[in-house]
């Protein structure tokens, strides 16, 4: 399994609470097509995070997916709470009283940081592939094997996504099958003709 990261343009805000400030938002939205991720689009099924919720994955809330930039919370510590609803994966982070967290809260208040993101591992049977209405590949993620982290991010667009090699190979196979050619022929024509 290879780590994948998805950046979402999703609601994020900082709320004042009795104990400090809480960052609230959605790290993922269900049943919504992503931007083109390098030859395919992706949809998260409402079941995508069921395993993480049921098994209680040890998930961290980081700044920009970088633990060196700051750890904001952790599910096992109770400072990060995750839940799913009809919209998607909801995140609540009790912001620590660190300089990095305080700087982040200011950036959220100003609107400079306006999105959330999540990193995950997916198993061999965690997704399905099909050809979309426009002839492009559509990957539907049904079961995330491990949810690694959630992060407030400055660039909340799917176009900034890191895509796994396995996912790209699946796209190539789907496109080769749709054209009725072996994978090696498809890859050659893709390099020469720019097939997608």
C-alpha cells in the first residue's frame, strides 16, 4: 500500500469554546467528483471511512501534513474527533496553545487557510474503477484501509493531490481495455500520441 493524499476545498472554521479554540471542518466530502487526478477522477463512497470509525484508527491532525510544522491533535488523545455524516468526514480539533497552532488559527480567521485534507492507505479491494460518461476513468473509494492524518491546508484543491502509482496503473489498464489494446501498446501510444 502506498500513501495517498487528497486536498479538499471544504468548509473550515475556528470556534471559541470554554477550553480554548476548536478547528471544525470537513476533510472529505462524499459522492462528489474530484478534479482530474492525472487521467482519472475520484469519488468517495459514504462507506470510505467506515473502517477508520469502527476500528478507531490512531489519526493525527497536522499542519499541512507535516508533523514538523505542528501536531494539532490526535484521536487517541481525544484532542481530535472524527465522525461521518451524510456530507462527509467531519473533523473537530482542540487547538493546542502552541505558536504554530495560534498562527494557524489566525490564518483560518483571515481566510488564508480555507481547506482540509486527508492522507490514507487503501487496500487492494478498497476501490473500484469504471469508465465515466465522458470516457475518462472514475475511481470510487469504498474502503480506506488506514486513515493516517487530517490537515488544515492552504491549497485545498484536488489538483494538488499526490496520487499513488497503483492508482495510475489502474487508470492505464482501464484506458487500454477501453481501446482494446494490450497495456504495453497503450503506454507506447500514450507517450507518442498523448492518449488518455
